[in-house]
């Protein structure tokens, strides 16, 4: 029994190395300015990124560099023309729309009920929220409307890489707005829902849709031809990067075009966003006044219309970042120094600290901290099969149903560990060892299989959930991944 157990565990662990998590790393491909590319590699390190496109803005103009590749079935070098999901940097552009329209006479104190009269607010106070409150995250609206369905879709997305929003359009956003209530109004509290609603309200005021408003008021005047809001049926931009999570798993693009004001379904390039940052720095962009700090979030951070300004020592950095399932972006500038940066990456690992380092700010970003939950998933979930192994040797009352249940639960947790573990911090061979432990426990239990009863107690309906529930979850997650 011991020999079979040992051989089974070792062989399985070796084979599992072939399918163990493989966190992305920056490949050798380089484009653009060699000196900047070298600085990017030094700022980013090698782990957790697949491709990084960077633009530096200064007195000498805009300098571009790309390191790594696009990923996907046909990896190509990345550069200023490579398209990425923009994410929440679009919130800064939405704030600029408000500032630009305000210059034409729209009051930032206009209330939602004036611009969206067709919405029946379950909480009448929501209708009194102003455009300025939305753009500065002081509206009291929740980050997102949480329902059992949105929670389930978010959880499935974490496990499978699926789009958590689907083709959510403007009406879905307005339905969410109608259903929520306010909390802590006047306090800066980040709200994706609020930014999405702001975009729709501004478009309603202008008598158009958000994508058209953004194009005519911001993108076209700045020559930003590569920035687009994708409708559900639109193909992804040519030459786009392929999104991955930090474990290298492909992530579906997000198609929530109704939330475009908050960054849903918006794609852009470092070439385009560098034009935006430079124009805002120089004060010539439409709505550039949106970057002016107006409200205090905490002692070292203030917010204008969409744009944040954070104090780093003696320096004020104005910025916004973005994060979707498989992409991370960052745009920032130091107006006093006349320097700006744009960083886009095609993994979910934050690029904010990369951008700050390129600006000469040494404060580490949150992405430097090992995620405790992901570390726990990597270690504890990988070795869920240890219980089966111990029971196979020391529990004389094993039965077939309990063994099957323990095997299926351990297999489920091992699968979850593969996708959700912190494999940028934990060596991936740990997962392979966990697979070996499960195989060893299974082999040891099977040597006793013939002598085991079907159940250690009289069969009732309570006998079946143990093996049935993990089996159903494994099938459901497998189908979700395949689809």
C-alpha cells in the first residue's frame, strides 16, 4: 500500500508540473526607445506582466517603449499602437466632459432628476444627486449594485475568466440606479455606478449617446483616433493585446458598454492616452479643468472631476488608474515638473507602481504587497487532498461515499487553487505537490476499496450531498470555463 501510494504521488506530481500555474513574465521583445524600455524593465521586474506599453511625456515631447508581447494565439511585440482595455481611466475623461459642458453653461450642481426624468428612484434622495457629486465620488451611491446575480457572475468570473457584466447596456445601469439608496453622501467613496450614471446623464443632456459625446467633445479635438467604446457586436480593435490574470489564465473582454462612462468596453492605446495627458498638463484639453483638485478624500489625496491628485513628499501627482479582468492601466502627471506617464499592461497585475517609479516616485504601490487571501488559497486549497491521504491510512471506518466525497472536494479545491492562488508569490510547484498528495491519498484509499461498505451509516438523502455537491460544482465550473 505504501509503495503504491508513494509511486502514485510522485508520478502525478511530476506530470502535474506540466499543467501547473504559469504566471506571466516579460519576454525579451522590445520596441521603441531602448533607454526607456530598460527603465520599464527595471521598474516592473519580470514577474506578473506579459506586455507593457509605456509613454513618457516631457519637455521633449512623448517617448514610447514596449516590452514583452500581446499574448494570445499570435503574440506580437507591444507598442504605442497596441490596444488595451482602458478601464477606469475613462472616468477621468468623463470628468473632463462635465468640465467642458460646464464651460458651455451646464451647472455641475444639476441634479439627476432633471436630466433623467424617466427614472423612478426607489430612494428619492438619489434623484437629488448632482453631477459634481458623481464626478468626485461623493454621491453616496454604492460602488456597484449588489444582487445575488451580480455576486454569482463576479464569483464565476474569478474562477473562469468570464466577463462578469456581459453586454450590459444603458438601461441596465439606469435600472440599477433606480434600485439603490444613498449612504455617506458627501464623503469620497469610489463608485463605478456613479461614474457610469454621470456618463449617461451628460449624454442625455447633449441629446446623444456617451460614445458619440466622448468622440466629439474629447477624442476628435485631441486626435485620439484609437480610443473606442465597443458595442456588443463590435470586433476587438486590430492588433489588440490579449488579457490575462496574474496566473496567466485568459480573461474575456468586458462588454458592459452601458458603463462606458466608468470604463466599460472602452479600448485605447498609450499613444492616444499620452495625447490626453499632455493636453491636460498643458491646459489645452477640452475640460482640462477637471484635473483641478476640489474635494479632500484624505490628507494626502484630493479629487477633482474624475482625476485624483496625491501628495508624494513635496510632489503632487495627478492620476487615474484602470483595472479590468485581464488588463491594468495608469495615467499620471506631475504638472510642476512637466512630466507625465502612461502605462498599459495585459495582465491583471497593477501597473501603478511602475508608473510612479518612472516618474521618480519611490512609494511602492499596493501591488507590492502579497495578497493574503491568494496566498491562503494557493497553499491550503492545493493540499486539500491531505485529509484523504491521512484518512486512508488511519481511519478504519472509511466507506465508499465518504472517500468519493473527500476526493471530489479535494479535486475541486485543487482546481480553485490553480485559478485563484497567489502564484506570483508562491512557487507553482507547490500546486503540483498538492496534486501528488491527492493522487497518493486516492491510491491509498483505492487499495481498501473492495473492503469498504457503500456507506458507514444507513442510506438516507443525507448520505448523498457530500459527493454530489462538489461533483455538481466541478461540472458547472467546467462548463462555464468551456463556454
